[in-house]
C-alpha cells in the first residue's frame, strides 16, 4: 500500500504534562480559578484571574453557554450467565430509546448479551463498542424494553461519569455540574462553564454583557481521543443540540448589531458554528439586515431557514474558517484530542502551544476541574 503523508499528523496535537498538574478536586469557590488570556491580534499572553472576566470581555458582547446537565450514566453491571463485571457508560440516548455507550470488561462482549444492573434493570447490547465507534444498548426493565420516561429515571440511578484522570469521587457531586445546568443528557460536563458563579453573572449584567443559551448533550464526539496517525481522518459521532427561538433571536440580533459573540466552551462553539454556518446568506434570503428585523420574524419562518434542533458532528481542525464566534472561553485540554485541535484552530497553533507551555511553567491546573483560558 502506498504511504500517504498525514494531512494533519497527530504528533502536532501532542504535549507533555506532569501528572501533578491534572486537577483532582474543584477549588472551594467556582470563580476562584486562574485565567490565561490570549490576545490573537497582538500575539500576547496574559495571566489573570477568572473573576476579572467581565472586565476583560469586549464591551457589548454576548456570551453563549451550554446548559446541558450531566446524567448519572455510569453503571456497574454483570454479564448475564457468567457474572463477569462490566462497566457501562451511557454516552447518548437516541430518539428511539436506544443509547450509545462505552464498555469496560474482561474479554470481548458480544451483540445480544444482557448486562444486568439492579431491580430488574438490564442493558441489551445491540452493538459492541469498537475502535473509535461507540456501542449501542437497549434499556430493559423486567425483561421488556423500557419506556422513555423509565429510561430517564434509570439515568438517575447510575454513578456520576467523572473523567478517568480524576481518581476519586467528588465530595460535592454538584461541582461537576454548571450552576445553570438544566436538561440532563450529557455524559461529561461542559467544563468551561464550571467557573461561573452567581457573582459572575451579576458582574456580567452590570457590564451590560448579555447571556444566551444553547443545549448540546456531550457524548463520545467530545471526549474520545484521536486514535489515527492522521488527525484529519478522525470522525466525530453526532451529538444532539437544541436552541430555543428566544435565545436564537438574541444571538442573531447581536451578530447583526456587530456585537462580539463569546462561546463558553468548545461545545457551545461547535453548536454555533454548525447552526450559523451560512447565516449571512440565510439572512439575506429572508431580508434580515438589522436586529429589529429578527424580533419581527415568525418562529415558523425561522425554523424554515435555521436548524434550531438536530445533531452536529462538526469537527474543527486548524485551517477551519470561523463564521460566527469571535471569542472563546475554554479549559486546558488533553493532548491528541479533538478539543485541543479546535483550540489550535481558533487561537493559532503556535500561539496556543506557547500559551500551554506558559501554563505549565506557571503551574496552572489542567483539564475538567482546572483553570480557564480566554482567547480574544
């Protein structure tokens, strides 16, 4: 077979991080974290505090948060028949009542196996997880497929699905939820939002900075590592998202007014870039040219031209041209991850590599429970 040079070698997404810098517990106060600020236009890196965020954001900007809530979706099961232990992580519930999942077990799991949990609850394995491909399970209650309402109840019975680099359960499990989390559906937290406290939102409002919401349920697309030598060959599984018509109007009106859009987290950014990929031509097609035009548009016409609910598998690598988002608040991400690829794309690979190097030198706290980065 002829060798082909990788379009984007995975080695470009690698870096060294001492284990001691991986945050294991949250800080006492959510907004007490550090904030590494990257100014792209000036090629400048600054070391600040997260509580300064409202004063650091552009005047008149709109921040967009992801209000998905983490499910208790990690289940300690046993294989029917053998009693072998299996750890099952439900990553995404599909509209037909089945769910994508990841599994850990001794030996290979086979399609058709039942994984027993408790009180008549089991999971029927429809498809084993493969290399970079999630498995598929059906929820079973007392030998029959569970109804959707029961599925939602089952998803409150498992354990909190902390990332594997966090070695012990949190003393306060709610600290792995954002303060504004609403609809359960994620298998990992949208961690950039973990820094926000009530004090943060009060300060934002005092500065005249608006807030809008999207919902993207975090699944395997967000947290599975890239396992190919060529990062460009990696594929993302679809993740479900939704935007209310009210929040959509706020976002589009802000953009039409020329106000900067600040995505809180990579999940918010991916959703916005997916939904608003062609927003300029879509606005022209229905004569939207000013913020007040958006408020007068009927919901039915909005949904005809913009997909406010669906699935996104948008994968952003360096070279991607951003169309809607102007600034990004994010955490520090694992090497060889799609999240690091996105941050490189947004901030510029060399500048972000330098920022990560400074973060290590300055002993920042990394990953889900760690410090934050603001890219302007």
